[in-house]
């Protein structure tokens, strides 16, 4: 008899806990979460990772591999950063990441939908003479 009462209580509480009055909805995943990869306008590799940080979309990593030729000198390099707490918040379908002291050294990105990211980059490279690395990119998730 005791087992029957316990079974009935489990059924009652199970039905009550799953009733339509108490729906359990998973937290919403912000738009644009994922890894976007592709190439720059000059064929260099570039990628961005957008993550869910406490319910908000943040760029949490970026990577750019570049080659630069200036005044007979060539150099290869990378720009990269990773921060699990976020580098830049995605706001109104866009973000901006500062890359240097001059405010015009940055990555900018705009999402045209949940699978496409377009943007630009500009920063100084310290070869002689000092030269800007700049271009655009169009990436897919």
C-alpha cells in the first residue's frame, strides 16, 4: 500500500510539474553564434568566432593571416586574439574591434544574415616605411 501511495504521488507531481502552466523553455541562443571563415579581398585567411556569453552574442576570437609587400620588402604575419568573456559585443548586426592606438586601426564586421559576415580591417605593420595592412572580407558560417 505504501508503494502505491508513493507511485501516485510521483505521477501527480510529474503531471503537475509538466503542465502547460509551467512550461520549461530553454534559454534563447543569440543570433550569429558560430564560426565564420573565408578569405580577404587579397586571398589571405581570416576567421571570427561568435559565442553566446551570458545570453549575448560576442566575438570571442579572430584570426587573420596576411602577407605584405612594400618598397621591395615582404613580410608575413598574423593578427589573433581569443577571450572567452568576449572581445566585442555584436550590436545591431555589427561589431568593431580596435587593433591599435590610432582609432582607425580596427576590424569591422556586419552580418547580412545568420550565415554571412562582411567587413574590413586596417592596421599598421612596422616594416620600413611603416605601412598599413588593409582590406575587406566576406565570410560564411
